[in-house]
């Protein structure tokens, strides 16, 4: 049983569209992170959310941590081909545990 | 300058062979990790070392043996390779002030034939 469930597993959209990726768990976390992994590369940290209800923005990316600190979402506005990649959420429970990821493809 | 570097990038070998993957970080971090990413992209921690000392050892076959000669290096040796060992192996490191921020290498794609 995975600690973190990500949905959807795959997402393919046209350039300019918006998308949302979800990360859910039945456990409460002190913090949650989002990483992006491009083909042939390692994951790169995008953001860490700590406070329940917290919203962080990184250019066109908006990250939200649920009020109960059990879930998080990543919203991308006006997606671009450069946003293509595997998006991973991760939570710390003495070690970093990753969700299975959402593969996002943005078509030009 | 590459922060976390792994060699080799690709490794193709026969079942039963022994192989090593090397990792070095130039970030001055105390903690280093090995992760395995399977064909479904699921990333799972294998080992963690803090200042050359093993602190996390997940359920990994004892054919896998990490070695940390100093805190900037963490190598992974695999004995008697099996088909199921085929995966991408990532090295990572964390700064001393927080273990939740991790910097990953580019990965080593291991293919066992």
C-alpha cells in the first residue's frame, strides 16, 4: 500500500490549457513536497508546503496543502511544452516517501 | 558544476555479474541516499548514510551493499545481478539543516540481460 496516491497517472493536454494534479493520503504530514523529473534526469524539488491550507505560487504553478495536511494539489496555468515531465509528490515520515507520479505531456 | 554526479549513466550487464555505481556530491552535505526507480516510475529509498554511517536500510536484498568512504561519496555495489534489478538508480543528498530537501543525481540506468 502506497503512502501517497497521485492522480491522474497520465495527463496529456494542449499548450495553453490548465491542469491539476492531485496527491492524497490518509496520513497527516508535517510537510509535503513536489518534484519534477524530466526524461533522463533526476527529480528536482519545486516546492515544500508546511502549513495546512498553505498556497504557494511558482510562476504559473500553484501548490496547495490541504487544511488537514493529508493532501496537496499542483495546478499549472497556461501549460507550456516545457512543463512536460513526471510530477512527484513526496512526504517525510522519517524517510522521504514518494507517490507514483503523474506523467504530464503538453503538446505544442 | 554538477552538484550530485553518478557514474556510469548507463550500465548493461549479464545476469550473475557484480557491478558498482559511484556517486559524489560537492555540496558539502552530510546525508546521502540511494533510490531505485522501477519501470512504472515508482521511486523508493534503499539506503541512507549520514556522515559515513548507515541510518536507513530499507528491505533490500543483501546483494546490494552501499559503501561510503567519506561523506562526499556513496557507492553502491550489487552482487549476482538479477533481471529484476533492472531499474534506474538515483543518488541524492541533503543539507544538514533539513533532510526533507534532497538533491538528486541524473541516475544510472541499469539493464540486466
